[in-house]
C-alpha cells in the first residue's frame, strides 16, 4: 500500500535547483524538469552525501560533492563516481501542492 502525502507548494520548487523535504520520515529532494516534478531519495549513492541544494540541468540532478549525475525520471546513475541508482518517488501536482507517493506507514 502507498499513500499520497503533501510535500511542498508547487511554486516552491525552483527551475534549476532542488528542494529538500521530509515526507513520512523519508528525506527527499524534489526537482522540476519543464512542467514535470520528480522526487528522489536525498542521498547520493556514491558516498551518502545529501543532494540538498543540488543543481538541476537537462532533467538531471548533480551531486554537489563529487558531481555525479542522476536522471530525475529513472534515478539512474549517469556519471561516475556513482554507479547505483537513487530511489525515485512519484509526484503529482494538485491544487498548487505537490503530493509524493510513499509506502504506507500504518
């Protein structure tokens, strides 16, 4: 089972940067690519560095520490030093808010 939980205002996600949020105890980064929103786990798979404040370019998020790139759509690691994907979460916009689908907690 999953739940759609409120994460942030849609207009709080900048065009070329990410927004850090916590939803149901899970640290996430929400980013935008055009008119679409994406949420990924807030942790680089290379060394566990937070992706908070990471730049977004061409639907990719760039780790601020070692510059590994991840696809926002699939979570795939696109460049070294990261080789493992980051976990992705579905996002939908509703009434100006962003809802993220997370596993049910209860």
